[in-house]
């Protein structure tokens, strides 16, 4: 059973192994196995909570170390420092030493960050205070200057002898207006809040206030530390009640208030004091920043090495928690799935751990016999990985069933190319893929974003799609809907005068009247490769390509479905499910090929012989009048070969007989086997579980039916099996029709792609060329821009995505449902290589 025809044909053979690990070697052993990355450990403590497990405290410590590493990573990214390589950091730090080192660095960095934050806040407050002192002083100076000017003008007015308002008696005092002492509040506020702030002040004080403000530009906010556009303001008011209201409004709008003395001398002293403190803060902050940079540089050099070490330690202890501990707590018991071919490599690693530790007792390696279903594991490379992902998106293959990826690597890009075939579009797609493949090492390390990363991951899938699109484009003889003449000119010519150029024949029908009646004559055999370029642009282009692509889709579909049924045979043979092989594989092949295989045969025969037979009539009359292949002599052209009238009824009869062959025998044979087993006194030798497992494997052959060779152990429900088999039979019979029709999407999308391309070329680019020839050169640039935009957005993006999805559906539904169960579970090994690619 292990002799697969080629790698990847079936999943890797898996083996359940048991490891008896001495407690002192447990950490080193799991670490060594993580480097190999080929063991999937079973959780032997599933009934215990996280806190009840042996290494819960170590897991908690590694979680705390991981938190610190995330903190360090954020700090290093903020400073945009270069992270050192994995091998450039401090070496030989064990788990405990690394924990202490990380704790010390975190404490030092947190303290430096706190000091920097406090100093920054003080600096921002002093800077705002300095601005308030400068701008508010200008307000006061301007006000005093205005008051002095007004007083001087008044003195001059009252100082004249002949003034009208001069007192009559020189001793009469001049009346002075009453003075009211005004209060004021000064500070800073965000520019976008000034208008609302002023409006609310006016309403709250009923207009009994005076606000003066001036923009100071972007300054750091003391609370948030972020740059903000701010303005210095000063509010004058009268009364303690107004003061209370204004203070509350300032608080509501986030305005920062600062002390502002009325005395000009005191203001100058405060300004000088603020300037001195700012200079001191600058020097202190510079020293703190240098100290912080030294610490971060040290962290950055070791960041990657420490991150990898913390990841490994965390994974090791999580894995150790899956192991059971014996009563003496000296030995840990592990059970794990591993590929059979990796057995010697695992044993070598275990011996190496024992040798390095100088332990007298090593790890005991014991294979276990089990009837559990093993995980499914396919060894892939960078080329086959994308195709395996397409298959796994539908379902993970059951253990050891045939892997659809082997054929998907070829059939998926081919079906895509049938719908997308065009040399020009294939070249554009190929250039994109070549760029991704050439720069894959650099791009694999970069953060590409979700969309680009998905395209990069499937670069080899797209590469194959581009190559196959070039191939089918050559078959269609199209490049951006322009006919190609790679293999020479057309093989058609005018029957009466072969020397006439076909361009003249197309423009002047009178030169060759046969061109529009009996048609052109084939000269010197068919075109060597692909479609003859003469069909492009002719009146019969669409009917010809329509017929060609529709028939081609049916032939491809029948071949693809036959391949799927053939894969079910390989599954049935591998799992020794002879009953399903006889009662399902053979009838399915007969039914499909007696009807649709015969149709594909007629299509090819018609192409080869050049017959004018109507295949619609042939297939319809095959059911309505099986023995009448020529419509009672009215359509003799429908007879493509001798004996057709006898073969068609025979095929129809065989197809009808295949339906009950799929429906009835298997349930009754299973019932008989069950009765025979339990009629022998109820004594059964052998393992029922093994048989059930084998039978389940037989079910994986893709028949979707019940067990191929047993009776479900002690439980057997004939009615359930009969209903299930009936559903499966009806599904296959109806699916044979619907699946064949589903492959006509190849014809529809290929025709749509070709016609869209032709519309963009004829109606946009050619129209622009015609206007350019007429003298409007600018029209050519506009036309080319629109043509390129439509080609890239509609044809290269939307059409390629549509063809991709339809090709995927044809594989999932029409191909894989013939043999693929997809109810397995993927092999998830404990691997440091996988772990290193994940976020901490």
C-alpha cells in the first residue's frame, strides 16, 4: 500500500508514537523535536483546565515575557531603529536569565519613558506659559498705550482756557468717572474651539466680558503630548460670579489656564524665570533621550533573537502541558503523530538530546498500534502549495485517499485558460508573475497587505494560468482580439481563382461570388496550429467559434469527469473496497460514457471526417427512436459510421441497466454479509473497529455510499443504507447531466472574453486610429488610454477573477465529487519554523 506511483499521490503514511521522557530531559527533548517540526502532539490532559496542568506557572511566565517583547517591539518601531538579525544578539541566555534580563530592561525603559513623559509635560506647560506671558503682555501694553493716549487727549481738551466745558471757578474740581476693578483669566485653547468658547462666554456673562485671543501656531498639548493648533486668550470680567462661570467654561473646553501678573515688572521676572527653566529642561530632556536611545539600541540589537527564544519557550511549555505525568513525577508520557518516513530522524534527535545531557536514561521511543484516523499530511513545495490550498479550501482529504492536487496542477490552469485564452492577456499576466517570482525572496519578508499578499502566495498558480493562457491564445489565434499569423497565412482561397487576395474578396463580393454561397475552398490542407485567421472578422466568425467552443467544452468536461470516476477506482482498490468497485465504479463509467462519452466521440468523429451531421438530432432521436439513426431516410448525413443504428440502442440499454446496478446490489450484499456474520453463533474473529475503519476508507473512494465490505460493526440498518444508496444513485444520474451542462461555462466565458476584447479593440482603439488618420492626433492618445484602462480593469482583473472562480467550481463540484470525500483533518505539527513566521 505504501508504493505510490509518484510523490503527493496520497497523503504521507502517519504513525502514532509514544515517548517516555525523563523529567530532566523534557524541555530539551521538546525543543529538539520542535526544530524537526514533524510531530503533532496529542493532548493527554484534555480533562484538565489550564491552571491544573503541570507547567501552568511556566506558561504564565512566558506570557509575561511575550508581553514585554511586544512592548519592546512597539518602542523600537516608534523610534524607527534597525532591528538586529537573529544571530547578532546576546547568546547563551537560558530561560531564567532571559526573564531577569527582560524584567530589568522593562523597568529601566518604563522609568525612562515616565521621566521623559513628565519632562515633556513640564516643557509643554512652560512653553505655553511663555506664550501666554508674551501675547497677553502685548494685550496689556496695547491697552495701556490706548488708555494713555486717551488721557493725554482729554488733558489737552480740558487744559485750554477758552474751553466750553471749563469750570467757571478755578477751584472747582473736575469730576472723575467711577472705576470698577476688573478680573481676568489667561491661558491657551485649541483654535477650533475658539468660536464656540467665545459664544458660550458671551451668553454665560450676558455680554459682560471682553475676550482677546491670538493664534500661536502648533504647540504640544501638555495633557495629550500631541501637536495642536492653539491660541492664547485673555478674558476680562467683573465680579466673582462671572469668574466662577468662566473657570467652569474653560474647564469644559479643555483650556489650559496660567497665572498672569498685572504688574509689568513681575511679568518680566516671570518670563525670565520661565526661560531659564526651559533651558534646564532642554538639557535634562536631551540627556534622558540619549540614555533612552542607548537602552533601545541594546534592545533592538537583541530583539529578534529574544523574540524567537520567547516564542520557542512559550511553545515548548504549551506542548509540555499536553503530556501526562506519571505518579512518581519523574517521567512524562507523550503521544504524537509523525510521518513514518521521519522515524529515523526523530530517533536521531532523541539520541542527540540524551548524549548532550549526559543522562544515564534516554527517551524511550515506542510505536503504537491504533485505529484512530490519522491526520492528513501532504509535503508541498512553493509551486504545489497554492494548488494544495485550492483543494484544501473545499476540504482536507481523508487519510490516504487520492490527492486531487496532482491533477489540479495541470487541469486547473488549463480550464482557466480555456475561458481566458488570449496571447496578449497571457503575456500581461506572465509579466506580473515573473516580477513576483523574481522578487519572491525580497517580497516574502515585506508587509504586502492582505490583497497583495494573497496574490503573492498564489504566484505560481497565476504563472501556470498565464502559460496555459498563452497556449490556448495560440490555439484561438488571438492577441487582444487581433488575429495572429504565427504559422503563416490562411489556407482558404477563392475556388474559382485561388490567386485572388482575400482582402479584395472581402471588400468586393463580385470578384468571388462563391465566397458568399458555397464558401471558400481549403487549399493545401488545414491550418497547422489553432484556428485559421481567416475566420476572424468574417460574417461567420461568431457561429463558427460558437460551435467549436461549445463542442470543445463538452469533450473537455466528459474527459474531466471520467478522470474523477477513475480516481474513485484507485481509492476503492487501495482500501480493498471490491463491492464499491463492482457496484459503483463500473456502472458509473458505463452510464457516463454510454451517453455523454458517446456524444464526445461523435463530436471528435465529426471534426475528423468533416461531416455536416446534426448532433442535436442524433442525440434526440437516440432516445425517441433508437433504431432510426437517419430520420427515416430524411437526414442521411446524420449517419457518421456503419452500425450506428445498432450501437445507439445498445448504448441506451446499457446506460439504463447501469442505474439499477448502482441502486440495488450493494445494500442487499451488505445485508447478506451482516446476516452471515451473525448467524455463526454470534462469534466473530478479528476487530470490528478495524473493519469499520477499512470500510470508512472504502467510503472515501468517492462513492459517497456506505461501507464497501462490512456491516458497521454491531449496528446495521438496511433501510438507512438503501435510502442512502438511492440518494447517491439519483445524485450521480442527475449529476451526470447537470455536470456535463456545467462545463458549457467554458464555452460561454471564452466567447464572452473574446467578444469583450473585440469590442474594446474595434470600438475604442480602431476608432481612435481612424480619427488620428483623419488629422485628430489627440484622439489616438485618448483611445489608447481608454483601451488600456478597459483591458486592465475589465479583462485582466474582472474577467480573470471570473474565470478563476468558474475553474475552481468545476474542480470542486464536477470533478472532486466523483471521488473526493474531504472529511479529514490536517496535520498540524509542532514546528519552530511555522512558529517563527507567526506573530508573538
